[in-house]
């Protein structure tokens, strides 16, 4: 390694450290502020609290947090279940049949990646089928929104699985759904983990769509509860930050423990594609 390369690597390392500090500072500020008194929290800095106020989290939990948590868990898990199961089946049919019609369907559904969310037509459709304002209706909307990208990932991964496995399974008596469940599904574990985690994070953190499609505060998700909580306690930054920490904690923990699967699944899909 010559001197020029070492100098370039050093500059890049310094730049990355600067960007890391820019990212870490607000996160650390929110975490420390959540343990401060109302007066100390108003300064919004990263100073260590003079006294740790764990009761801030108790106050947040008493403000309908658990109800919003239950709504988020239900909506997120139903959405992830729908989008992963439907996308995997759809991708399996498209890749294995490989007809002009299937390729046309694939092009149409992948166009949904760039299609924006349209609030008024969606609301009208949900009203027509009687699901407007319901958690199930919101889950169906999430499934439709995230199916294109998820289908693309599954299709890329399935193309790398030899068709000879399917032919051997057919000779052994596996057909239709049994072929998919018994033969292909066990091989899809990396991409199932990847798409499941990604969709979990997208649905869990979504704010705008529930604001349009949920017409009752009793069905609000956690991001909406943060929005409402800030409206009630906009001057109590210690409580607002405690609420943000509690809402973000599940996603942060999930990604920390599952980031290996996400990276492996994305890499495998790219190579197999």
C-alpha cells in the first residue's frame, strides 16, 4: 500500500467518523434527555442528568402507550405475514412458469415500487368494502404497498434455485402448494428473514398512512401516539424523548440482532439474480 492510498484511506476514515458523530449525537441527546427533569430537558444537550428520572417512562406508559403498542403489534405482524406469504407465492409462480403473461405481470407489479400512495382513492376503496378505519384495512394497504419490492427480492432469490429440485420433487409426488411448501420454502429462509425484517421496520415506523386511514384514536399506532403525545407535552421534552425511546426500541433491538440476516439475504438475492 503506497503513501497516496494510505492518505486517501485516512481521509475517508475521518469523514466516516464525522458522519458517525453527526448521527450519534441526536440519538444520545434523546436518550439522556429522557432521564432528565423538565427544566434540564429544555436545553436539549448531551450532558449527563444531575438526577436520573426513571419515572418519565412510567408517565409515558400511563398515557395509552400499551394500547398503541397492541395496535402496532397487530398491524405490523398481520402486514408482514400477508406481504411475505403472498409475495413469495407470486414470485414462485412468475419465476417457474416464465411465460409472456407472467413476465407481463411481473413488470406491472414492480411498477408499484415507484407508484406513490394515493390517499383519496384508497380511502374511497376501503369505504366501499367496509374496511375504512379498521386495522385490517390498514394492513391490507401496507401489503399492497410493499408487495412490489418484496416480490422483486423473492424473484431474484428464487431464480438462483435450480429447477431440477422442482422436477425431482414432482417425480416424488409433490405438486402445487405441496411443492412450494415442502421443497422451496425451506430454501427461502434467508430471504424470508430479510423481507420480514425490512417490512417490519417499514410498517412499524410509518406515520402518514395511519393518519389518513385510522379514524379513531383507540386504533392509533405508536408513531401516531408520539405525534399526539408531542401535541400534549410539547414543553416537556423529557417525556417526549422517553416516548420516542420506547417507540424506537423494538425496531432498534430487532435490527441489532437480525442485521446479519438482512445483509446475507440482500447479498444472496443480488448474487443469485
